[in-house]
């Protein structure tokens, strides 16, 4: 599949959907450019849509051509805080059922800050409290050891996934941590482990016994509701690895 929104190559992607971090993020081997390469068919040996079918074990998954949104913003609360910035969000059909797919792409990049370090302002403390209450049933007041190592980016990604699904009147949604692995880059092995552990820490706090262990694993966490207009969606978390040449 090639993206079908007047974008046919990575250079056009950059012009139409510039990365949030600007030119410093637009380099070979970095997630913004590598994701653009994958989705637009730059790599002849990778069919993005077919790889999703295989890795998610959903052979009938079909992405809707006019519902593909790079650099999509989804507002998940009613306050002044910024929205979730999806690297890519899509609407699809899976065996007749509408599904939303929201991607956080990584190469070597980290998941930014854990909650205990992210909460450095009144606004951030308030947002963390609300997200923890939405997902775990109680606020994080800074003393709850079970929440302090949760990554804020996982919380906002899941909340943004709920918001995107509801914006498109879809009940079933997937947050996909999309790990891109350029060949011959050893540092990716460490980040792979860190990202998988971050997902599993979230799942444990949610009370889900199943965990992510390898590429293609999907864990359903059920209905989640976020603050904004009581938006609710049935959310699954998936982890996908995609090897690329990086050239």
C-alpha cells in the first residue's frame, strides 16, 4: 500500500506533514523519515498494509484510503493542554468491523519522561492525575510507587487513541508502538527492551495479566473512557517491529 493523500514519496510527506520536531527529526535512521519511507513505499521490499496484516494476524485488515492521517492531532481532554500528536493515524476495516489504528514510531528514540519526572508544573500534575484516574481508577499524587515509572507518552498515546477512534465514530481501536529497526544499529536492542517494558508496566497498572513479549503481540485492555466528552473506545495495545535498510 502507498499512502493516497497527494503524497507519493518521503519528500512530499515532509512538505505536507512536517514532523513536530522540524528538520532535526528528518534524517535517515530517525523515526519520522523512516515511517514516511515505509508508508509511501520507498522500500521496495515492504508493503506497509500487508506487513500490518501479517504482524497483527489480521488477514482481512484494509486501511481506508482517504482515512490516513500522518502527524494527526487528537485532543483528549477539555483543558488548555496540547493534544496527542500521532505519528500516523488510520481508519480501517477488519473483517467488516471498523477499527482505528494509531501509531507511535520509534527507531532509537526513547519514550521521553516517566511520570515522576514529567510532573514539573501544576498543569502537568493535573493532567497526569486525570489520566491515571481514567485508566487506573485513582490519581497519582507523587507518592504512588506503582505509577511513578509509567511513561507519560504511553498514557497520552492511549488517550489519544481513544480520542481518534471517537472522532471517527469507531468503537475498536489499536495503539501500536511501531519499532523501526535499521539494519546494523546495535542500540536498537536496548530500546526494544525498554519500549516493551514500558508497555507492560502500563498493562500491569491496568490490572491486565497478559503482556507484550515480541513483535506482533496484541493485548486487549477493554473499554477506556477519557475526560473529553466522556469518549470511550475498546482499546488494544500492539507492538510491531519493522526491519529496514535505513538507506
